[in-house]
C-alpha cells in the first residue's frame, strides 16, 4: 500500500515537473536563444554518495539527466549541445569505475541511436570529440557507427566529449595547423588564432561558436574543458 502511494506521488511530481518545464520553455523560447551550450555534467559521484549508492548509479542518473537536458534544449530551439562526458584524466580512477563507465557509455549510445530514439526523432547529429583511440575497441566501434548513422541529420548537433581535455584539443589543433602550414608552403608566422580555431575538433564538426558554458554541480572551475572556446568567445560560466 505504501509502495503504491509513493509510486503515485512520484508519478504526480514527474507529471507536474514536465508540465511546468513545458510552460517555462514556451516562455523562454519567445526570446533570443543561444546556438551552442556546453555542459560539464558534474557531481554524479557526490550524488551517489549522498544516497549511499554506487558511483556507477550516479553516472547512470547523469545519463538520464542528459536525455532530459536534450529534450529541453531542443524545445528551446538550441541547436548545438556539447557535453563533457569523460576526461582523459578519468582513466586514473579505479578500474571498476572506468570499466563501468565505458559499458554505460556504449549501452546509452546504442539506446539513443535506436530507430525512434531521441537522435532519430529530433534528427540529431552525434560527434564524439576527443582521443577516441584511448577508448576500448567495442566503444570505439559503437561511437563510429552512431556518428555514421547520424551524419546526415541536420536539425541539431550533440558533441559528446569523451575522452577529452581542452589542453589535448588545443595541442592537437596546433599540430594540425602546423602540418597544414607545411603542406601549403606557408610560414609559421602567418598562423593566426583563426587558423587554430578552425583546427579544433569541435569546430571541425560543424558546431557554431560557444555561447554559454554550464557546470551542473555549482563548482566554480572549468576542469580543462573548452578553455579556448571560453576565452575566445563571449561565453558565460555558471
């Protein structure tokens, strides 16, 4: 009896939350909207600890939040969302947590890409940004297939940064720029900020300039995420 009552109460809360979210989105969408928002999906492990759950349970809840986040952004006509899903530094965590995260990432990518899933319904193109060669081979293969399946989707872009650090992205962009300079017989002193900007992985995937960066846990640090984009463009950090 108590369980049924709790389930009914949770259903009502979810219904009311969705209803008010829809109203707020309708109001906000009447004004100018950013084109590109980036999120640091932070605090999953702290969320799990507060509830005396496994770290992986917190990460699973984080993926569910990402799904809802995408729906809200699309309702608001925000056409590019970037998510910091896994840092290169995260490989230093325990083997069990890393393996669990890799399995979770693979499962959620497959789930999202199913016919009738969120990527199909909203025609979202997926880009996996970062050092994908560091990922397990099965995760690399799923990432490649999802990118291939969604490459012709035109309505929105989802950049999943995994495994990623901004320092690595900037270093790779400089290497690419120098290589292009050599191939085109140009001098290094001719290189401009614009050249490096165009060589960033996120920029190469047809993403517009970053407008806003949000960190969901309330922690005030960038954690090596989109450092170039934040400093170059008028982005805001919350």
